[in-house]
C-alpha cells in the first residue's frame, strides 16, 4: 500500500477545525490526545481523502520551536507508516474522519515510543468509530 501522506490529508480548513473542536470527541492515550469527528462522505467531491489530520505540540510545554517541530515531524512519520488499518476501516464504513493529534507529555519522545503509543491510539480510534 502507498505509504505517503500528501497535502490533501492535512486538515487546513478553519471551518473544519472549528467544527472539530466544537463537536469532536476525545480519546486519551498518554502521551497523545486525539480529538476526532466522523462525517459522511461528500459524493460531489471525487478527490476527497478518507481522513484529514492536524498535528500539534503545545507551546506551553515546549518553549523552543525546534522541539515542537521535531514532535510534529515524528507524529507525521509514524502516522504515514501506520495509516493502512485506519484507511481500510474508513473505506469499509464509507465515512470521512477529521482528527487532531496533540502531544501532551513534557519530555521529547523517541520514535519507537511514539510509534507504540500512536498505533495503540489508532486501534482505539478504530474501535470507537465502529458503527
């Protein structure tokens, strides 16, 4: 399967981000906090992707921009490698998922630690969105 994460998968629309923060549901798998919203697929848009994601690391916990950028880069890489289960599940139920991943710990993570936690969080997310 394709292991890329192109720009179409990034959640950039301010309307969708606001909608996510007002009506979204939360899953916490320390050190990650996932806020998600399930939407029906819009049939008029043929180029629509199964999910859109927003990555964040709070400035309150990480004062230096290079630390926040490092964490977001790791999150993107781990999601890129482990997105296949989520993609297949979303295509089966014919829904689009908007979600944000926020790193909430105080220390810089390693790749292997973040990979374990994000795969566990994605499994829990798939269980939550089951119809």
